């Protein structure tokens, strides 16, 4: 008899291939198709006992069979999502009273922290089932003599190759993003895109949005099937690096984030930290422990999902500063206005410690004409290597030790003007005109 089984929890084609692999060799069971997009599996079997075998395999891989076609209300999951979203709200409100900039180095670092969290979640899900299968394949290949040292060596080379490969390929994606990041405006838009990616990932982890693979973004199955045939230990570093291209909704979302980073080094680090996040579980799996993959870490998933959503909101709150000048009319006149060049300017000297201006708040009087000189005492750190004041000027300057950055302001108008890094919008200081 034929039956269409509703399945909850499939994220990508890795999930499909995992079930296909387990069911294809079972006697009296014919798998017709499985679709993570539709959340269904169509099978043909002979007896009720065969059906129970199918259900057992599905549930063993942490998927859920939905017997009732009506949407089931999962009260526990609903309450955990409410708590997670409340946690996001609390963090956001707290950020209004606590200077999170002092504790989080820059928006790039937010992406790196998120990458580790997302890697951990991915390794605890079925999303990295194909990678796990390859790792187990290497273990079986080398384990004929039960040589732990040999297995440890192979798994180490595999993970090193994976981390290095993710850095290189992520860097290439970053260069791709850099090729289109040609001006200040587009940089702000890309930063805004990063924030939406982070928020989407967080909501996906909470189960409120589908994986991006639902939209057809994935590697073909034929490529993956050929890729799985490389199980000789001497290929371990190469195969580890090439897992970058395996189907995983989390991996592909992080690849979009790498493109948005706009640089080789940053894009490489985003993907490298993602790979590092997957390392503990995949390493233990390779050494013979499947403990992690047999657990359903609901609370951990919700917590990390909430944190990533907060990071996305935090990133958004910085990105709007970069594109502020698109929406806010520049009321002040800067050096770009030639008619004002002969006016006398009052010099204002401030320093820059590589992270922020000293003092952080620079107070000027309305109506005055100023020559603001920012002199760094050290090179800019990370994202803070560049500087801009979007509502005063469209120019971007590098923060270099001993090299003054000069802004000329004429007929200063009241308001608050953020001094930000030009790549991610992180605040370095603020000009207050009153």
C-alpha cells in the first residue's frame, strides 16, 4: 500500500538524503519520494509492521511524524518561543540603558559570535547529517584495527581542512561582496542586509521561519552522492574543506552573510567561526560518540536563536546610521561648500584611541564655524579602522596613528551627529550641537 507521511523538522536536502539512505535497503519498503519543502514522504509498504519501521527510522533521526493532518498545537514549543522573544525584548530594552558597545567590540565580532552559535546549532541538528556521514565513513575506514590514535589523526586532519577550507572559500565570497560594495551607501545597505540575515536565522532556529533551502537554494543531490564516495583517509583534509559546498540551510545562510561582509578576511572569519562552532559535536561524532545527535536541545536552540535575533537587531541599529544621510537632509555646511572657505574657524582638537573619540561626546555651539581635528593615538581596531560622520559629510577616512582626520563645519545646526565606522556603522563618538 502507498502512503503519504507528513513529517515535521526537515530543513534541507541533507534531511531528505538521510532518510533515503536509511530506507532504501529495507526489505518490503519502497521509498517513492521525500520532500523537505513540502514536509512529506511517499512510501509503499506491505504490512503495518513495515510502517512502524518507517516511523521508527523517521523519529530516530529527530523528525516527527504528524498523524493528524491538522496543525497540532505544540504548547511547550509555543511557550519556549514566547520566552525566547521576551528575552530578546529584555536584551533590547537593556541595551538602551547599558553601553553594549563597551562589551561587544564591533559588528563584525557580532557576526563571528553568531557564527559560532549557528555552527553549534547546525551540528546538533540533522542539517549536517551528510557531513556526519562522511566523518563516520572515515572512522569506519580507519577503524579496522580499532586504532584510536589513527582515528584521532584522521579526524584532526579532517577538521583542520574543514576550518581552513571554510576560511578560504568564505574569504572568496567576501571578495565577491567587496566587488559590489563600491560606495558608502551600498556598504550601509549591505550592513542592513546582514542584520536581516541574522534575524532570519534566529527566527528559523526558533522554528518561526523556514530554512532558505525551502526556496530552492542548495547543491544538487548528484554532487553530494559523488562527494560521499571520498572516504580514503588521505583525502581527509581535502574533503573537510569541500564540505563547504554540502547542502545545509545554516551553511548556506552563513555564506550569504560572508558575501555581505565585503572583504576576504572578514568573510573568511565568518565561515571559519561557523566551522569552529560545529567542531565539538562533529569531532566527538568522528571519534565514535553519537550522543549529541541523539538529543533534542530545545532550550539551547531557543536561547541561541534569541541571542542571534538580538545580534541582528543590534546590527540593524548601527546600519541605519550609515544610510542616515539618504533620509536626513544635511543641514550643516561642510568644507564641500566653497563659499564658506574664507570664514574663520574655531579649532576643536580631540584624540582617538583606536576604538572611540576622546572625549566620546563632542559639544559645539549652534551657529559656529569649526575645524574638528581628530588625531588617533593608535590605528583603528577592527571595524573602527574607518571613520565617517554621515549627516555632516559623505567622506570616509582611515583611522591611522598620528594622521589627523579633519572636518570643517560651517553654520552648525543643532542636533546629534554620530561618528561611526564606515563599514558597519558602529559608534565611535558623537557630536552634540546645541
